[in-house]
C-alpha cells in the first residue's frame, strides 16, 4: 500500500482510540502526511528506499525531533523545541 494510505489509517486509528487510551501527547498528522507524500514521489522516481520507509511510528516524548516539541511529558519542559 501507498505511504499516504498507511499514514491516514494510522492517524484515523489514533484519533479513534486516543480518547480512551490517552497514549499521545501530540500527533503530527500534517507533517506525517507531507513526509508520506514525499516518499511516494521518491518511489515514483524509482529511488531506492529503506525497508521501513513509509511505515508510521510513534516516538516517546523524550526523543527530540527537529521542529517539534520534546517535553518528556514534563510541565517544566512544556514548549521546549
């Protein structure tokens, strides 16, 4: 399946289950969809991609991702980028 389809499915499932699970501090849906679209363009150009390219994932809040908040679920670090 296409990366954007996988990401949409993951986002829909997260949105459906999050009210009950409270598993995510935040979901970067627009960023994930943009990255998936870029992967699809790379695939169309015939570029070689790694075996996990396009697979949606979740990161713990203590990992830093450029341009995104990394609070470690701590109020003291709220808004830290």
